[in-house]
């Protein structure tokens, strides 16, 4: 089942695709938006899809917001005629847009746009339920934004559930420790991703595994990982959190992961844990996840050890790096390349993190795969002094 936090991606190439986008928006609004706001969302999506229809590679992405505040619509194109946005007022206020995008902005509760001259336009529009607010809570240590999409063909192409996952939580100050946060990313594989060595008819250990249906990464396993991460105390080092995930999964017989040999069968799934406070990040990753701390003109990679949750018995490698207010961390799953460098080249330092993640996805995806791009901005300079 496609998760609520995932973005349904619609390539708008015909009027039928506009109808598809409106249908998906209605599905995402069900149970989230009341009738009036759902109708406003429908108008917004119809106008946005009509705009995308006339652009090269015009694409819309729609998702429920993880906070439950409303429905998020993203859009991008690859129009080489794109020019830089100019302020609509002398004081450098809102950018001047054409009539179609002005209409979209008029329907949205939140609207952000970014243009890369000669490359394309990207935008974010949200419709919120009455009384909801999508702004980060006061004193939030880091602002997070993410885009999660599935490969073309969905379950039919994957042969299993969509299980890329991300989770970010910030904790308030405790004693003299100050506020901190933690992020989890999972790049999951399913049965369809198994190699030839995993098939039946092989000899030795493979035959033994084939006799017992393997437990692949599933939504239940991912939820359990998130529960472990959410329960860890603030300041616990990232490698300890990863080892806690390992121990917990081994101790859950209902997940079928009690024996190490079976546990290795979820190993193709990569996991990353990032601990952060106002001045530094502590990062551990197993597998194919990549990331970096991105400064104005400098990138420091977040290292990882090739390993699997159930395979490599060694302690996971960890890296500890400084980051300052206004700097970013970019994390991403397989199938993307050069995203930290793109962050600088596209001048995304002041861009809303979700919109920044969208631009990175548009310009940095190099293969048709499930993709998750997570952007964290250090907001420690906005935290009240008495909380640090």
C-alpha cells in the first residue's frame, strides 16, 4: 500500500492526466479537508495541471501532509525557456508570475516557487484544513522537508509494498543538554529486488532459506524501526540507535526475524540515523543511503559503511560533523546523484526545504526507482536563548 507521506507523481501529458490528478487530490483530501477546502484543492489542482500540460515534462506530485494539516501539491517542469523570477514590487516582495500561477497562488494557503533559468520551474502549494498551521513550531531546532515518490508502474513494477520512509523528531531542552533532534531514513527493498542467488533451486544455504518464506522489509518492520527511534532518549549516539533497531527486530518473533539467517533477508534495505543539535550532527548509515552537510560553498559528506541491518556484525560506522544555523543536511536514497552539489548549484540555501527537495529530485534522479530526498535546515538561531 502506498503510504500517506508518499507523493503520487502524475506526468501531465494529456487532458486525461488532469482528471487523474484531480481524482488523486480528492482521495488525499478525504478525511483531511472539509468540503469547502476540498473544493478549493480541486480548483488548485485543475489549474496547476493545466499549467503543467503546456510545459516540457510538466509533472505534479500530491500527498497528505504528515502533520495532518492538509494536502500538499508540488509541480515541476523542464522548460529551457525558464527565466529568473523578478520581484513584483520595488521592496522585493512576491515574485511576478503569469496569470495561471497567480490563480494557483490565490487558492493556496502556502505557496513557494523556485525558477532555475534555462532549466525549469518548481513550486509548492498547500491547502490546509481550518485552524491548521504548517509552520514549524516556535523554537524548532531544524526545519524538515521531504519528497518521496515511487518508481514508474508502482506495485506492478516493484512486486511489493512501497517502503521508502523518513521520520524526523525534535525534542525540547532537558536540563542543561539543550534541544536536539533525530531523523530516520529507510531505503527498502522487496521480494522483486532479490537477485538470482535468492531464487529456488539453488544449493546450500539458499535452499534452506527458500524452504522458509523470507521476511522482506515491510511496512510493519518500518513502523517498528520508527517506534524504536522515537523512543530513544535525546542525545543517544546514532550508532547506538542503529544497534537498538537491530536488537529489537531480532527480538520480535512475530516479524519472523528471530534467526540471524532470516534477518539477513531484509538486509538489502538501507537505514540511516541522524542525531543533531544546534551545532553538530552525528550520523550512521548502513547500505545505499547518502548525504552531506551543505554549507554556502562547501560540502562535507556523511560517511556510511556498506552493511545490512542483519548481516554485518561490526558496529556501524559513524561520523560527527559541525553544522551552523542556516546550513543544511541533505539525505537521499539510491537512484539519485550529486544532490549536495546540486543544492549549491541551484542556490537552494534560502528555499523552503520541501521545495528544495523537489528541485533536487527533478535534477538529480538518475534512474527510475523509488526515491526519497530529505532536507534539514539548521534553525538553532530561532530557538529561544533560555532553551539552549
